[in-house]
């Protein structure tokens, strides 16, 4: 069993590990109480409110739903949201893996600080990150002033959105990969090396397969978070329909022009996408559990 | 242990009480009365100046203390909040359409509302001008210069910002005048929006983009915003350019009678809006770069406000209901323009 | 990738430099920018911005919201973890997925659902209006939206921890005659305290920093329904950039304190585990 450091707060391997099947006849009390509380609270805060989206959307009729939820502008917004989130998640998969590798494998001055810094996006409010990133990457900002003359615009373009999503998503990858990497035994690698494998072969054949499920989980989490992200993106995105307008912003925009139906339809589409992503994450985890157990 | 447990239970019940117990002080018969004014983005400074003056006057007349709470945001967003149940007593929004929507979609306001106060319920007017960088490096004199190669124009999103809708219609008026046809106007506006790199959701966001982030060569702005930006944000950094033609912007105010009746604040809310028409308030309005109705205040601040040809929403666009439907509703001209320019 | 198990000095240095460079550019720079912008006009302007009444009201509201939302989610998190980790029942995976849901729901949607429920035209809107109860555009709505977005933090931290610890300790205590509550208080809680603290820290950070969901339900009433992140936006829109970044820097400080506490918890956690396990 992997050491579960608290640094992996969001999605550890699924807790439903059936390794201790005691059966329902447990002596431990409080099942009814805690289960009742859980179900009640879950229903009140999450399930009933979320169902309001679907009920509203269902009340629209299919044709209206498609017209509102898949208008050209909405489709463009999904493309922006999913596209930038995908690129950001890929960048995070690469650099998150690198960061996790460096943190686990090397000892260097300031390692603890770097390790703590990785969690900054969990702790720093998204809106604060948004205005800070805008200040940095705008044409007159700290970094932007050097990029702009090169013809490379970040703020107010989809690139800016991607930058914000990289910020938001990085810890998901690092915190997913880190514990698995730490648990890898060095012996297999050493054996492979002693058998004449090149280091990159060791990485590709031994290390990568072992950490792949964790990497995929981190990637999917970063992606899921990025698709729905609003606070950090809104300041740095140019908000131009068809180019830099994200789907959550379109929901807000539709609300502000009193178009509740369109807002609800887009929200329903986003929700279904969230469900699908969550399902994918759980499948990856189930797959990795089977690999580990089997 | 029990002590700690009791503390936990106490904390929890406190939390639930806070959740359930809500601000239900609607009774105005006391010594203090609360007024909630839901307004659009650029009026922050204006009402910051007006509210204490009105409060002092109300206190002197009735002995009652009035506490005015402000909420600012894009005009459409604010109207939406009122429709969804933001319990405001007065709405002071960027355009009549948003107030119309409140009346149409909620019981907060009864119709007809626009005839209840003078000048179509607009205590002041304004218009749309250009803010350019100091020395006007791109040589922008009129609307035609905005679509020259290499010029970037900043304007907020007409779907969400009241100011942006005035911007759009002013541009349309120029296009129609220059070309003589609606087709020509649409062509001009389409070319104009091809020069827009950022579409903020409110007037304030657009100004920030232009001023602080240094994006764009021209900001299409409320006249009052342009003055404010010039005065507050960087003396000598910006120039105001007055185009040949623009639109008479009439931000409208209304007592949300449905809400006010429930709160028992009708009287003070009506007095508050009437106060906006008094010479004292009109002077504050002029000082904040809005065009006052009152002749004395208008004369006093006349040098600020250049004369230019102004079209009006009612005469040139058939009123807000028609204009909204034609230009800004889903599938309207604005959507069409974007669908064409961006693909 | 050129990563290797026994890396040569140069490659190792390059990898460390690359990772640190990436983190500095994407994570550290924004943090530094917040403080640099906040102090751009000196400490006097900074202090004045924070002492301003509306800023203080926003700070108070943020603390109040967190003080309600976090304990509620602690209670829920412990209950959910207890039910899920200590018992076997069908549908466990589904239940866990539902608890995770708020992580992947856009904050804007989180705000929207409460508008659909409690707005004037929502399911409960007319009833609430008749009884003069304000939920949306008032503190209760902000609390609800915050509870939603912070919903999974504590539960998600405790569930893996408690299932890993199993139920032997609890069963032993119960067999020795301890009551259920005593067992929880004396046996389970000490076992999970670091994990719990860790979840609470993250939950609290998110509760105080949430923007999107709260923005939809706030109504932006000055001095009444503006939380700190919303107040940052308002100041930003008033061209008051120093003040905006000053309030933002308070939130950034909160983030730093969270990170420091988190590191301490992690250290204790490792220490505890190291002592017990390996």
C-alpha cells in the first residue's frame, strides 16, 4: 500500500478498497447516524441544488436545449475552455512530473520550500492569482514587456487563459505523482541499469509505466479543474466571443442578459462534462488498483 | 470533554442561527431607515458625493437617519440581480432597457415607470467620447479613424455593459450617417469590432484594460469616465477626443415601488430620486462630469461639455425595446457581426 | 525526457534548475507581484487601504463565512469518512464520487444552482419572499455557495486515511467497554488529527478565497455582502489598484500561513507515520 502523505489531499486511490471485508455485522456503532448525516447533507448542499440545473434544462425541450447549449458561440466557448484546459493540463503533466521527480529524487538547498510552494495554488484565492497574473503578463507588466516586442502576447489571449490554468492545475499533478514516485523501489531501476539499459529506457520502460495511473489522475484533475475555472481566468482572458471567451463566462454573460435558459443549458453541458471527467478519473484509479493488486 | 462538546454544539447552533436569521429589518418607522441603491459601474464617485448630502437633508427635514447602501456593477448584471431578488429600493441604471426588464420580469417595479420623474426619469445625461493616449499618436479625430490599420479600440461587451450598448449605437449612428444606409452602418460597425482586442464585461473593466494595462489606442467611454480617467488615473497621460457625432445617453432612475412598499421606504426612496433633480445635486452631477439637466448647473459646467451632434435612442432607434431586440438580443446584429468577424 | 535513476551532476542540476525556474515563473512570481503592487505607494497607503471601513467589513464577512462553512464541513467530513471508511455497503464508490462532485463543478455553476433554487424566480423564491427571508444576495447565500465549493475537502482528506487505519483500534476500544462517542473521541480522533487539520486548512483557504460562486450570489452590496475576494474586484474596478492589491495581499498572507502550517502538519504526519510504520 502506498504511503499516503497528506500532500495528496484530493484524490488518493479510491477509499473503497475492499481489503478488509468484515461484512455488515460490524460492532462499530454510528453507521445510521453518520450515514444519515452524510446523505442528508450531501443531498441538501450538492444533489438537490445540482438537480435544479437538469430539471430546468429538461423543462426546455430538446430543440431549445440544443439551440441554447450548442449555439455557435457556446461551442466556441467550450472549445476555448476545453482547449486551454487541455494544453494547461499537458504542460502541467510534463512539468508536474519534472517537479515531483526533482522533489523526490534530489536533495538540494530549499527543497522543503519548493515543496511547500507547489501547494500555493490550493491556498491562494483564484481571483488574487488572476489579477497578479494579469499584472505580470500584460503588455506593460513585468514579463509581458519583454514578450510583447517579440510579438508574443499572453494577457487577453487564449495563451493568458492557459497560463492561469497552468497556475491552478500544477499541484494536482505534483501531488498525485509524488507519493507513487517516492514508493518506487530503486532496485528495479538499478537492476535494469546493470543489465545495460540506457537511462531513458529505464525511464520509459520501468518508471513511466509505474507512475502512469497517478500521472493520468493528476492530469485529469488539473483538466477538470481548468475547464470550470473562473476567478483566475476572468481577469486575464480577453473575453472575446469566439476567441477568448470561456464557457463559465458565457454562463455569466447569458445570466446578465436575462437568458436563464441559455445559462442553464450551458451549465448542464458543463456538468455532464464534469461527470464524465470524474468517471474517467475513477476508472483510471480502478484500473491502477487492479494493476497494483493483481 | 462535555464542556468541549457543549462548546461545539453551541458553535454549530450559532452557525445555523446565522444561516437562518436574516436581515429582516424592513420597518422604517424607527429613527433609521435603510435604502439600497443598485447602480451601474461608473457612478461610484457620483453617489459617494451625493449620498451624504441627501442624508443630511433628510435628517434635517424628518429627523430620520437614512443609511444608503450602494451596489455597483455592469448595468445588465445589476438588473438581473434585482430580478433574482436583490431587494433594492431604487435602481439607477445605465439605460432604460435594464429598468424595463426589471418591470417586465419581476414584481419589484410597476409600469409605467419612466414618466414618474422629469426628463424620462434621467436626472442627467451623458454621451460617448474617445479617450486616446497623450498627444493622440494615432491621429484619431473621428469614428472613421478607428477602423484605420493598426488602430486598436477598447470597448466593453454590449451584451453585459450598458455603456457598451451606447458605444455600439453611437458607432452605428456614425456608420449610417457616413454611408447613408443600415447596410453601410453594419459594415462599419463590423470593421470597428475587428479592431477590438479585449471585450470586458463592464465599463470599468474596459477602462482598466486601457489605462492600467496599456492595451489599445482608443477607449470608447462614457464622457464622465473619460474625464475621470484623465483626472484620476494619470494627468497628462490621456486626451479626450470628441467625435463629430455621438449619442445622447440617458441613464435612468426609478424607485422600485414593489420592494419599497414592502420595506416601507417608498417616501424616502422617492425623495432620494427627486433630490437628484435639485440644484444642489445637479451641481454635484456637473462636478462629476455628467451633463446636468438644471440650466444653472449646465451653464456652470458648460465649458466641460463640447457641443456635438447627438442622436437619441427614441428618435433614431425607435426606443430601447426595439433597439435591444434588433441589435443585442441573441441572434441580433451584434451576434451576427461577431459570427462573421471571428470565423 | 532525460530523467534517469542515477543522474549525472550536470543533468541533475539542469533538471532542478528547470523545475525551480518553472515554479518561480508560474507560482512565485504572481505571489511576489501581489506584495510588490500592494506596497507600490508605500506602507502608509497599504495600511490605509486595509483600515478602510468597507475593507474591514469584507474581512469580517469573510471570517464569518469561513467560521460557519468550515465547521459544517468538518462535521460532515468526519461523518462521511466514518460511514464510508468504517463500514461496507453497496454504492460506496458512487457515494464517494458524489462527494467529489463539487471539485469538478465550475464555481459559476455552483452559484447558479442557488440562484435557481432561492432566486425570486427559483423553486423556493416566492415562498421566501412571502416570509421575507433573504438567502440570495445576503449572507446565507454566500455561506451556501462557500459550503458547496469547500464541501469535499475534509471528507476527501479523511476517507483514505481512515480506511487505511481500518477498524481494529475502534473494535478494541469498544470491546473494552468504551461508548461509541468515547471511542471516536479517544481513539479515532487522535489517529486522524493531522489529516483532519490538513483538510481543514485547505477547506479554510478555499472558503476564504472563493470568488466565482460567491460572485454570482453576492449582490455586491458595499459593506454588507462583499467578501474579501469580491472587495478586491470592486477596488480593482474603482481604479484603486494599491488598495485592491493590499486586500489581495492579506489573502496571499493567508495562503502563506496556510502553506507554513501545512508544512508543519506534513512534517508531524511523516514523523508520526515514520515512527509507527517503517
